[in-house]
């Protein structure tokens, strides 16, 4: 079974690496100056914007090692086409040779290829000012390497495209990047990305299906209520230094930031106390469709740079737990920095085991704390779930309104 490495609709507003180690970060590397857009969006209220400039803007999430089959889905929007040079939109870097690239050609078609071999071009040119979807599987596990993919437009729905191949020995992926990766204009051109997911494994068709498209939206869920906490008065404080009551019903309000780069309010574990934690639940899904991956996104910083630790775990039923940061026992996550740590972990299955369901997502809650090292006090500033929800099976979109409704 492979691993999800990306489930992001830009709703968290995180657009920099922060202080996190690359393996834990929301973004392990950020090139150029991508920004958060609030006017041109496919679903929700934000998208990623990549404005043309000489430095090229791109986002790189951390990826698992030694994986040979890449799956991804992006929805993309261009405010201009017919550019003078080709633009690389997605780059799958490999260990040996012949990276995978998704390219917007000067002829306004999308092309998927390995830089040589048989390229796979979309069957029709795209236009400016429309959302397009790309769902793709790239298999480098054997000779030849192969590409399967489809493209979505409001006027056509999902349409399978011709595949691509390259005759060469097996290889593995080492990095993944999307945006204006290379080429294209240096001004007066903008690309937007929304509802992005990525998966790496060693087996084909774990996520891609030749018969069924997997369009969808990445829905963000914020904390909305406190559940039963477990600590002694004085263990936890708010950002003003006031004690949080053991019976508090407002802890969630300290970690429910719409913009998750904010460090203005937070919860701090002020006393070393294993077994102590605060606990909150998340909002329910309000859209139809089946969830297939849940990203846990949390923001943290500390009172100083001395080593510390914290633990974070999640559950869909209050009994079975998945450790997100730390092991909820002896080894926690060090977040010793006064600047923000932006952390992300994608969960392929629910903590109680099995595939995600809407009811399991609606049962999600988190516990945070359990620290026995507060040499500099650890904080949690924000937390959210980024859930990829597949389109309702069989849904038709004859009027091209899917971007408006976020389906």
C-alpha cells in the first residue's frame, strides 16, 4: 500500500516552509513567490496562485522514498494562454533519468511525457479563464514507463487522453513539484491550482481507475467544539497566560484560525505532565461524496529555542487513535522555535481501520499535549482537516457549475 503525500485546497493559507523539518512540513520547499488567491477559486474560498516571474513559483510537498508509481490530481486555471514558450506545470523528479513532466504547450494543449519517448497530449486545446482538471498515473516500476491520464472541463466532464510511454529501466521518484515549474512567461501570466492530491506507491491502479474518474474537492474542517479534557488546573494556558479551566468549552476557539499561518492565539502546555491533554472535535462534512484521504494540518511554535516536545493524536470513534506527532508515550515531536512549524500528515485510513467514510470523518477529534519536556513551552496555534471528497457517483454537470458548488 502506497502513501498519500498531498491533500490541499489552499484553504489553510500556508504558502511557506516554516520552521518544520522537510519530512514533516506542509511544504518541504517553496520556489519563487506563490501566493494565496481568494477571488479565482474552484471550491472553498482559496486557491494557490503562481504569478509569472523570472524566479518561477512552485510548491514541493515532502514525498515518501523509493516509490515508483505516482498518482496526482490538480485543477488548474490560466488567465492567459498562447504563451511564447512551453510551461512545465508538474515535475516528478526521479532517481536516475527522464523525469515526468506535465506541460502547457505553446499550442495550448496539455502534454504528459518523460521528456522523450512517446508523449501524451490532450485531445483539445484549453482556453484562458476556465478550470481544467488533470488526473494522472505515472508508472516507472518496469520497462517501459507508462502514463495513464484524463482531463476535465466543464463542457465535457472527464475525458481519457492517449497514454505515453518510454522504454527504459525501472526508476523511483525523489521529489514532486507543481506550479510554474519552468519555462513560460516572466510577467502578465497567472496560473491557479486548487483541490490538489498526490499519492506514491509501488503498485499501479491503487488510486487511478481506467473506468472511473476521481474528481473531487479538498474540503477543510476546523475545530468546532471542546470534548472532555484531562489535566490539572495550571497545566494548560491560553496565549494571554491565563489558566484554561479543566471544564473549558472554548479551547477550540484558540486553534480554529481560518488563516493557519496566524500565531495570535494558541494553547500552551505550561507544566510537564504526561497524560494531560486538551481535546476538541471538528466540523462535519456538509457535502455529498466519499472521502478518500484526510490530511491533518497543524501549526505550532514555542516560547523559545530550547528542545521540547508535544504529542498529537486523532480518532474517529474516541477509542482507536492514530498518532500524528509523537508516539503518545515516550517520544514527542520537538517544535522548539519561536517561528511557525507548519506540519502535515495524510491519513489513508481511519484510525478505527478501514476506508474513510463520511461518518468517520464526522467523528474526528484530536487530543494534544502529553508533554514531559517543556524546557521552552510548546504551543498549538491551529489545526484543521483537509479531506479529499470524491464527486457524487454519476453526477452530471450540464451547465458547467461544478466549480461554483465545489463538486
